[in-house]
C-alpha cells in the first residue's frame, strides 16, 4: 500500500498490503462484517480506515476508505485520502478502482482482467502484471499468502513473504481474544493479527522514523 519517504506514511498503506484467495473470502463474508480501524502513531490517533462489504448472489463488493490528517503542534504535516472499490464475482476479481490523494500527489489506479493475466493502469499508463499479481486489501487472513501484490494507493507492485501463523492472546475492543499472528517481510514489513473467523483485527509495524504504527479495531 505506498512506499513513501515520509516517516509515518506506511501506516496508511498497511491496510492495502495483501489480497485474498477470493473464493474463500467470498464465501465467508456476511452482512455486518465491515470493520473500522483507528490509525495510530505512537499511541496518537492520526486517521481512520474503514472496510465495508455488499454481497448479492456470487458478487462481493468491497469498499475501502482511508483518511489520515497528521499534525504537529496543530500544524498540518501530512494528509492522505484514499477510496477503493473491489468487485469479486464467483471468487474472481472483476475490477479494482482506486483514487488517492497522497499529500497533494494524486493517483488513479485501475486493475482489470485481460486474458490470463491482469492489466494495471496508473494515471492512464497501462502495464501487464501477470495472473499471479493480486490487488491488496488486508481484510481477510487468506490475503497474507500472496507473493506479488498491487498497491491500490499508487499502483506499486511489491513482493512479500509471510511466515506461518502463531496463536496469541490480544486485546480487541477491551476484550481478550485469541488471534493468529503473521509476520510479513520483503518490500513491506508488517505484523498482522486475524481473529478466529479469519478477519483482520490488528496491524503493527515500525515507521521509517522509528515510530510505532498500529491499526486498532474500533
């Protein structure tokens, strides 16, 4: 989700880092599975990440909205606005469209099938990315197993590796739950936690300035 020089910028991108094996993702999503996360830097809220689902028959629409407004002593430092819409039909990605304002730099990203592969368009410039490339969206545990990822925020193609999951007890919404923890390495380094249903409940990683960045489920 965006490799930028700003020290906390990766916080926003973390929620676009992976993508699902769509068939299983489509089958488990039910009304009410939408999730909201506070984006935190060193314990301070700097933004909000929201994921909502709409399902009709074998079609699943996933909408993602991210807003970050980071200020230092009330002085605006960084503004990030992102909206993405994924369409899955029968477990196959039919379309991804995303628009992003990254502190004044804008991106219009489209991913669509083309024969056996995918075509990625960034601000009107197209390239083939092969059938194994997947758009990222961290809402499902299945997403942590893709090797080549397309960042909906800026169209960057990234390579990552994720180790085996380990069960841990964490606090979510004031309650202790058991969650699977994955560690991602490669172009992005992330810790990811998923609940027993395979839904994302927490993200954590270090910013380029050493700050602690987390996504806390609301």
